[in-house]
């Protein structure tokens, strides 16, 4: 229902002066975004709201939504990727195209007769994790001394890699390839 309302409202969106709104196919998906036409180049400049959804068939898809300022990610972005047995979400803030501040990531893995959920909160500054990492790892509370357990560190790095991989699903243009690990 939320998707239907969002698509409906996108139809009435108006572009600011000097901008245009694109509604249609974008690489392998569908997008709605605001841009500045670039008369000297076939590549226009992303500037404003950006939303894209790629479908991979059989209910699998990836979505991203956020804002660009002069072709650079700024502000809050949400990424989601659904697969047959996994769901990854990533909620991050960008400043000058780099991830900064609080990050929330979730990885849900389903198997026969079980479901494992990992839900982590952390903070990034200058491309590195700063401060504590908190949350749930595969249905268990993350212990405060997780850094002393190499197996737990490996699990966290795997989960973070899976969550941050959603950004790479949107690699065609304008999306950073930023790896985060402990």
C-alpha cells in the first residue's frame, strides 16, 4: 500500500526552476529523480530527490531513495534488498558523498524452520566505525566484549558486508562503493 501511494504522489511532483524530473526506466530498474540538464554532456546532474527500484524477478528487488545535491549524495538515504531467503536494509546519512554518522543495518535470513535476524547500530566517521556497535546478531544480543571473540568479529564483518552490499546493487552511477568492517 505504501508503494502505491508513493508512486501516485510521484506523478504530481514538480521540478524546481532549472531542473527536470525523470520518470521511467533507469538501467535495469524504474526511477523517479530530479536533475539539472547538462547541455554540454549527455550525462545530466542529479540534484534533488532520487528513488529507484530494480526488480530481479520472482519478488526479488532492490530499492534506494535519498537526495543528491549537485551530483553528490547528501542527507538521509534508505537502501533495501529483498531476495528469496534474505532481506537487507541499510539506513545511512551522507555528507559530500561519504557515509557519516549513525548507521542502522538489518539482515534477515530465512531457512527451513528457522529465521535469523541481525539488527545493528553503529556510527561512522572518516570511513571508519567509531564508538560502540550495538544490537542483535543472529537473534542474540551482541555482547559488549564482542571484539575479544574472533568468531563474533567475523560474523559482524559478514553481516556488515551483506548490509553494505545493497549500495553496490545500485552501482551504475552516483553510488559509492564503500566497505565498512571492524
